[in-house]
C-alpha cells in the first residue's frame, strides 16, 4: 500500500511582499487521468483547509506531447550532500484531510547517494 503523503505536489520556491505572496509548486509525478485534488491549509495564519479539484486528464494528455530537445546534463556535483536544513516540527491539524492522510513515518533512505532532509 503506498504511503498517503509519498510524492505529489511539492513547494518549489516563492516570494512576495507586504501585500501579496506566491508559491511555485512542482508535481513530482504524473497523476492518473481523472480527478486530482489539491488540499491546502495554513493553521498558523488561521487559514482553514481548502480543497480544489480538477481533471488531471488534461495534464496526462499534455505529457504525451512533450518533446525532448536535448538530454539533461548531469552536473559533476551530483551525489554530494548539501548542508542540512534545520528540522522544524510540522504541525498537522487534528481534523480534516491532512489529519486523515498524513503519515508521520520518515521516508525510506534514498538509494542515489543524496541526502533527504525533511522540512
């Protein structure tokens, strides 16, 4: 059985100012065709859980039209560990989608020589 929180949509950076903020999100694998749900919450700022659903068939069809223009370059530093980030405790709300789906078990060790540091 797959882990409930293994893979999916991940934070990829962002920015903003006093009146606005934005986040880039990266999808680390193609979802299957059909409904795809993005669930968000930010309890620290009292933003309640929200669920947005869309048809992932559009993404899956678009992926089939991707053309590789050149092979990805492999940097010489691949495999060297980066400095670890401070480990901040993740607070999961006691009710809602996150409470039902989050698995606090640490992910298995990576087999590519890189170090995974949870946020």
